[in-house]
């Protein structure tokens, strides 16, 4: 009987996911490329969304540039008579840049408000701080030394190392 933990192990899942069926053509007239053809056809949805998004962005940019830089008589001669005011050709990018600049400024301001002042002890100690404990056992010279438990370096030790 198989062990249930073996069936749920990551190695077992990975080995099952690597198995793929291949299709081989037996027609002698076909040239063999040496690459197996997978039965899984189609693309991933993220690839489709990325492709459609990039094409939509390019088309929108081209339409915007044509609308912003083509003179009105040319647009009327083509038959395009209904379009927004040229004011928006400059206003929308300007509003977008100002909105992004204000969002960055607001984000930086929130971070400054959430940070403790430099004189606060909360910048040195918090609920996750660990004091350094010395190992009280005496070891001989040939004995292996144990690894000290993880701890924070005290501020007095940091000041001694940096300023003395």
C-alpha cells in the first residue's frame, strides 16, 4: 500500500505535471523536425489579454495623435465631423500627470506620517526585538562551541562599533 504523504508530495505533483502526450506523424513524405507536437493547443488567457491590450493601446494612441494633430478641414474632408474639443488634447495628459504627481506626493506623506520620529524608542525596540543572551556554560578549548541564539544587536554596541 502507498503512503498518503507520498501521493501529496511536491515531487509527485511535479512529476505528474511534466508528463505530456505527443503526436507523431507517420507520413513518410513529411519532414521530421525533431520537435514533439503537444496535444494541448491554444494560448494562455494572460497571453491573449496582453496581446489585445497592447494592440488596443497602439490603436488608441494612433487615433489620439491623429485627432490631436490633424487640422479640422482635413477631418471634415474625410467625413469626421463629430469629435471632442481640442482643449482635451492638452487637458487630459496634463490632468493625468498632475494626478500621478499628487498620488506620489500623497503616498510619501502617508509614509512620513506612519513612521515614528527619530527620537522615539520605537525605532530601536519593538515587539519583535530579542535581547542578546550569553551562553553561561564553560567550554574547553577543543569542544565545539554552540551557535548563539538569534538576537538583535544593542544600540550601545552599534554606537561603539560606529563611533569609537
